[in-house]
C-alpha cells in the first residue's frame, strides 16, 4: 500500500474516529444508539471511546428542536 493510501485508510478507521473525540453509544443489548428515541431515562448504556468504555445510566433524555 502506498504511503498516501495508508494514511487515508488510517484516517477512515473507526479507531481513528474515536481518537478524534467521537464516541459510540450502545444500549444495554449492545445496539448502537443513533437517536434519543433509542433510550429512555434510567436506561443502562455503554459509551465506547478510543481507550475503552464508560458504563452509565441515563438520568433524562433531551430532544433537540430545530428552531
């Protein structure tokens, strides 16, 4: 793989995305949560970050409104 291709592949990797500060939120069953509709207050969740996971329980859900 050429040097440019290697850099592009690295930049697109899921781990590289997490290293840039993004996270993946999962519900108690391991399903990825993409909307507040996917969780409820007092739900157990897992947040995947670059160097591990944070296990938490939600306290409340706030839906964003487009004003």
